[in-house]
C-alpha cells in the first residue's frame, strides 16, 4: 500500500514536467543571466518568481495560517506530502488573497497556483532521489512569500528548534538543504548549492544557538544565504527614485539602488549598469562602490553631519527587536482532562451541577482540545509504524479514546449542553455564508450601476446609426427641412420686393426735391416784390431728416437708399414691411399735398404780378 502511494505521488510529480514549465520560459526572457554578480543575479531571479506567482502579496502570517488549516503542523517535518495536497494548500492561499485584495487589483488564483506548484516541483526535482516533504513546502513558501525577514526567520527557527528554544543542527541542516534548492533550480547551484558543511559554517563558534543569535542572519548573513536579505532590500527600494542621472547610460533619474564611486568624483551608476559591469571614462569596474537605497538632499546631509559633530544626534534604535530566549510554556491540561470516562449519567449530572457554568464551558473546550491532540498523536504513531497497528497496546489506546468520546457524548445528552466548538463552527459558517451573500449582492449592484451608466452615456450621445433606422424621424426631418427652405425662399422674395419699393420711393423723393429747388430758384428773383411769400423751409422741413429719426435706422433692409426714404422708415428699431409701407405712403401724401399748395400759391402770385404790371403800364 505504501509503495502504491509513492508510485502515485511520483506520477503526479511527473505530470507538470510533461506539460512544460512556462515560468522558466518567462524567466529566460528577462535577461538576468547578463548580471555579473551571482548574488544580485540570484536575488533578481527569485524576486521575479515571487512577483510572477503573486507571492509578494501574501504575508508570512497568511502562510502560517494556511499551513495550520491544512493540518501540516501535526505532521512530522520529514513526512512526505502528495502533489494534490500541495495544490490544495497553494490554492487556498491564493483564494484567500483574492478575497482580501481590492477590486482595482485582480489576480488569477488558478494561474498563480499552477505556476507556483510547477516551480516548487522543479526545485524539488533538481536533486536526485529527493522527495516532496512538509519541510520543503514550509521552507520554500516561507522564503518566497512577502513580509518582514525577521518574521520569516522567527517562523523558521520555530521549526528547527527544540522545546527549550535551542537550534537543532540536524533540523537546520535539513532546512538549508530544502532552501538552497531554490537557487539550484534557477541554475545558481555552483554559487549557492548545498554541501554537508554549510550548516556548521553558518554558526562556526557557537555551540548553543538561541533565537536572537539566529536572527543575526539579517545583519550578517552567511555565504549560502547572502541572497535572502538582498531580495528583501530589492523589494524595499523597488520604487525609490534618485533625481540624478546615470554616468553610463545617461538616464534621467535612477530608480532602485544607486551606486557611487568612492574614487571618481561625481560618478554614479544605476543598478542595471552596475550589475552588468558597465563603466565609462576613467572609471573601472574594480573601483570600490557604495550602495545607496535612498536619496538625501545636500541640506539634509549637512544637518546630519552637523548634529553628529555637535553630539546631539539621536541614538539609533536597534535594527531588530530583542526576543526572550526561552519560548513560552504551553498550558498543561493533564489535570483538567479526566483520565477515565465517567461511569454513569448520575455522576455526570453531579459533576456538572457542582461546577459553575463558565468553568464548565472552559473545561469542555480544553477537554476537546486535548482529545484532538491525542488523536493527532495517535495518527502520527500509526503513520510512523504501520506494522504494529494490531498490537495490544495500540488496541488499548484506541479503546480508551473511544470510551472517552462515548462519555463526552453521554454527558452532552444528559445535560443538554452543546459543545462550544460546534457553536463556533456554526457561527463561523453563518458568517461566511452572510459574507458570500453580501459579496454577491455587491457584485450585482456594481453590475447594475455599470449598466445604468452605459445606458445614460448612450442616451446622452445618440449615434447617427440609431437615428437613421427610425423612418418616422426621417420623414419628420425631411418635412422640417422642406418647410425651412420654403420660408427662406419667401423671406428672400419679400426682401427683394421691399428693396425695389425702397428704390422707387427714393426716386420719387429726388423728383420732389428737384421740383422744390427749381421753385425756390424761381421765387428767389421775385422775393423783393412779394415779402409775404411763404418760405420754402416749410416744404423742406418735410424732407429734412431729424436726428431722432436717424437714431433708429434699420440697418438691415434700408442700406443703400437715400436719407429721405430712411427717414420715412425710421419710426422704430423693429417694424414689419406693412408698417413701413404705410409710413412711406403717409409721407408721400404729405409731400404731394405740400407740393400742390406751393403750385397754387405760385400761380396766384404770377397773376398778381401780371395785374400789377398792367396797371403800371396804364
């Protein structure tokens, strides 16, 4: 049976390789192999794997919670794990991540799961006769996930230390064996491969390694793990901007690390040029360079130097917190959980009545935890030694567990109490269902808002194609255009007839003026004979324009005609054609009547002159 499980696990591990590892194809397209320094090259490759699989969005505490939910904490570190169980663990990680992320940042959990599982299996297969274990999964996930490096190392130390908080060298050696498979899978095995002496080289002089000594890897990492702090520093300076130009590629501004030469004054390189060994001018790649992860202005540098000189600089905080050397002791539940089952229901009722309600619920919860721990230990013993399943001691332990469960069930039935753990499970299930319903309603509301917004935009900006499909609108539009053309033609004809009338009126006005001037010239010679002759000013007053009349000249239809005609039409700023014609007719009538009166007065004067001349001759 065990051989069948191993064969099935081997077949599952070969399946992703047959399909091809797409993540390694994408990694080869990034041209990381052109980086000269192996430490930076390894850190860049692992950072790409981390971001491509979206592991930089998952914190170390999320990994710890997923591992606990998968039940891997109760399993030995060297125990094997199937690919199906690994896929379930990774899938739960990314499904929970997709629920935590905002709607603006969406990932594909299935794609990330496939890529990460392929990479882990490739890292495990890079060494012959290696198998997928619980320790390899924990080591690779804790290294590749996001979060602080100190928290990651604390979790690793909890896995490789004993109950007294002392590092177990054999466990740490196994951890390094699994962790160094990551750079080996990225073709960096010659620089950071595993050797048998690598664990002792990390702590050569210390015989008893505690937690704080183990966390010194952050400040002074060993040679085999020098890429691990660098990968975290690269993640921290990924968006840092330096407002200076690179001395080699002449790029305007540097993003990431900035390297300044300590020998060439003012010579600075960006991280891409420095990693690939580019140099120009008198600078050489052998010169000592200083790495800068932030930008400080000259004023800030001067202020810091002045404070340091005057001795008023603030003391720096330690790079990491100091933790207690001994781990916290776990609760001893041997005195709380009874070692034998309760005999009958009367004894159970007596015990339940003598204990307060709060202590009864606490005792029930602690008893359930103890029972689950015993079951987990029993399962581990069964997995470690399957041949001794039928031994009398194992059967006795199994009978004891069954008896304890029976007594607990009898106590529950007699007292009518429901275990607290089941209540918590039901409450959590109800909360998850409520959250799922609210998320579904939220998605429906967002879809409805999007649909209404699209309809509103479509209504505000109607397309010509949509209007052309309505024949009633087209017919009405043609009628309106035809009516508009007819009105424009009628308006133009009325304007033309009006202008013709204006020209005719102007001709009549000129004739009247000429006649008045001729009569005035004739009357000028005989003015001394008839002093009582009326002045032609009364006649000219009819055709003389007034300033008030010129103030309201119609400028659109009377342009180009004489002043007399304009005066006739200058009765208001806005008049229609009928009123203008009536006013013109009235002025013409008045002018003609004044002309007739003048003619009659001239004829009377001529007759009087003739009579006077006849009398003088006589």
